[in-house]
C-alpha cells in the first residue's frame, strides 16, 4: 500500500496536470515560435512543466496560472538561449511580441482597408514566421504573448518582469519593424507593387510615452 507521502505526491501531480494541461498547446506553440525547432520546443515545454510542478506549491490559487506558466517558459528559454549562445544576438523579447501583434490581432486585421494593406493578407503564416525571426528576440516574445496568446499588457509585464509602459513601447516598435518586413516581402513576391505604402493607421505616428503609460 502506498505511503501517505506517496499518495499526497500523486494527488499533487494530478492536481497540477489537471490545471496545467489545458495550456499545453499554447505553451508549445509559443515555444516553437521562439526556438524555431520542434525538438527544442518539446524540451522547453517539458522543462517548463517540470519546473511548474516542482514549484506548484508557490502558486497562489485563484491567480492567473497561464501567465505563471508562461513566465516559467520565458525564464527557461532565456537561460537555455544564453547557455547555447556564446555571443547571443542583441535582442529584446518584448520587441518581437509587439511586431507579431500588429499583423495577427483581430483589431489590426479589421483596419486593413486599402489595397496595399489587403495585399499583406496574402502572405502565408510561414512567411510571417520568417519576418518574425528577423526581429530582436525580446520583441518576438512580446508579440507572441500579446497577439497569439492574448495576454493583456499587465499580464505581459508580469511575465516579462518589466513595466507596463515598457511593454507598450516595445510592442509599438516591434509592430512597426514587422510591418516593414512584411511589406518588403509582399513587394518582392508581387503582392504589392514597388513604391506603394499602406496608409498610416491613426495613432501609430509616434511611440507611446512609456513614462506616462504605467497603468
């Protein structure tokens, strides 16, 4: 017969798995977009679940478990990235997230009105991924969290451990970089004629004031 401690461990594991498994696909998708490799993504998710299970007692019930797991994923990825890269690229996780948001957020898609902007809709997901890969690492993480996973600014700030104003600022810069990369790709592949520029969206002419955006 199992001991009380063994039974408790089994119960704890079952409780963690029941709570965390609904987020498995989201964690894997983000891990894959960060690592660009299926095997590395699987290892990253496995390590995230292992760390999450080991520290589950520190999680506060009733708070955002998904954000808590993504914070573990982010820290695990950064540590692994630094370990593998002797000279990592200068990158900012928040910058990449921002860039992805401008192309994938439903509200952004709804603002595509003129022919030039609509041409971007012909660019396939793998091409978006290539453009995303060109962005600094920090921007990619922010874009993924905001536009793929739907986290709020506050949640992203908690996951990345940066101020909300910094999240907004990085998202703005990343979105702009991604849009420029996607426009270049669209022109090169005939989706958009050379020299054409999409109309600027209202409110995108200037970056948000991070110092004034701490809410």
